[in-house]
C-alpha cells in the first residue's frame, strides 16, 4: 500500500486489530441469519510524511450508507460543544448576515442550527441520507454529496466563497485526504478560515486509545501530518488549540498561504511538542499493540470474574469505539447481554460482530445491572449522571480504556 498523502510505500504497522465488520454497520434481527462481512483492521505509519492510516480494504460508500446511524445531536455534551464553538468563532471572525458558513459533514444539523440562530447564512454538506434528512427538518440547506475539489469548485460558483469552513471530526473519515483538503482550498474566501477538529494522535498513543481505530477512520492525525497535507494544497495552519473532546482533540485553524492572518505561537509550539514526543520517529509507534492486548486481557478478566460472581454487567453506548473494543476482545452476549443507547436509530438493532442487542436506557435501568460498562469513555461523566439511579441498588460504573476503572 502507498501513503494516501505522499504515495510513499508503507511498511510499518502501528497496530493490527484483526478482522471486524464496519463499526457503524448495525444489524437488524433478520440480518442475524445472513453472513456478515468482516474486513482486516490494520493501521500503518508513513515514514515520509508521518500520516498514520488504515490499510485500504473497503470503499467509503459501504461505510457511510443511507441508513448511517450516528446522529450527533444524541449527545448533550456534543451539542454544548457545538454551541460554544459557534459563539466563539462567530465573534472571532466577525461573522454576520453577509457571511457564508459551510460545514462539511453537517450530520443532523447539530452545529449549523446555532449558526442559523445567529442569522448567519449557512450550508451543510452531508453525504448520508438519514442524517441529511434530519438536518433538513431543522430548515438547514444540505448538499447530499461527498466533498472534494469538484464539489468545492461547484459550491463556490453556486453559493459564493465561504468565510468559514467548519470540518469537525471529518478529516479522519475521508479516504482521499488530498482531494478533501483541496476542496476546502477551492471553496474558501481569500481571507477566510477553515477549522478542523480531530482526535489528536498524541493522546491516542499516550492514553492507549486503540478503540478509536475503526474502518470509518482512514487517518489518525497529528499537527505534523495535517500541516504538511494542508500546505501541499495551498493552505497555511495559523493557529491550533487543544480540546477535551473525544479523549483529547486538536482544533486547527487554516487559511490561504497569502492570507493576512498571523501565525500564532501555538503552532510552532505544538509542532515542537509532537516532535519531542517522537511522532517523526518510528520508535514512538512501537509498543502500541502490546498496550491494546493488555486492555483486552483486563476487560475479559473483569467480565469473567463478574460472571463467576453472579453479577450482571450491561453496557452503555453503542458507539463505534465500543464495537472496536468488543470485537477485538471477542466479547459476546454471554458476557455482556445488552448495550443501551439513547439514539432511537440504534435501538432494537444489534452490535456488528458481537451481535449484542441494543436497547433503550430505560430498559437498561429495568434490568438493574450491578455494573454498567460505559463504552464511549469520552462522555463517561455525562452517562454516569444520566444513569445515577443505579447507585440506589449498589450499581457501579466501569470503563476499559485507557485502563480498567470501576467506581
């Protein structure tokens, strides 16, 4: 395989998680009688540009189907994050009724609804029909296509140049990263800003977050790699900040190379920090496989001990990261009978690979579990608050990543 950005031959494996189905390919009852498609889940490191990336096995339209089940608005934490971002960026860029905001991967309108409330013209790009329809119901204009240079050029002609392009948690999801970033450059106004949010590779390695690896994530991003990709497409990173979301993310600000925006000291500082960590040395990527194996062993030992003790362990959050963890660990309904999720789009379906039934949070509480294993550990505090009544019968919460924790 060749690097998605620089075409260098890839030889170094970051982690091999075996075989699993796409993490958002939730099953209906009738699907349980049919064969299920599994793909290898292996991540490579490019020694030339240091882009960390999955091996190519499946096409993106198989991963982001019309009934894609991830709706951003399900999480109150994420809505609060989106609202705060819109307040901040509208003030920082002086956005008003004459501006244009375009969000790439607008999902169900979770973010653009706040842009609309400020009277700022906006447009969403969202290729999955289920979420695009949900955004349209909020009155948000949506273009239902995958984004790249061709669409960026077309939108500039039809809607004008964008003063802000927001791309939250999408850059990692695109198979052709050069075409996607090139599309942003084509659509962006001369003095406009792109903001990209992405989980930070530094945290993924430092905190053993291997469960954030799944087929829909084609790339695992550092500022070192993103800065190279953007510069190759005529964009300049001019600021960066760290966010607590998704276990630690970066918000990267970019503009055209010749835009009149000064580069903030945070950019060279973060690049220096990543290089000091070793992200431009293959040694930094060694040992990650062993950490994942230790987490897997710890989870299985815990679930087996609870089962032997006659304790009922149920899970919360039918999230993609949960599917990676459960499939890699080989967990099935005998050890984890149910997973609850607040998203109606996932309820009454089954987790891919493990075939664990997905139920409502109310059903989980009816079962009176002794332990609730929170699979999306990045929102563990929100979940523990929502399910606080389990304390009434002595119930406890647990997470498995970055290490087993029970409280």
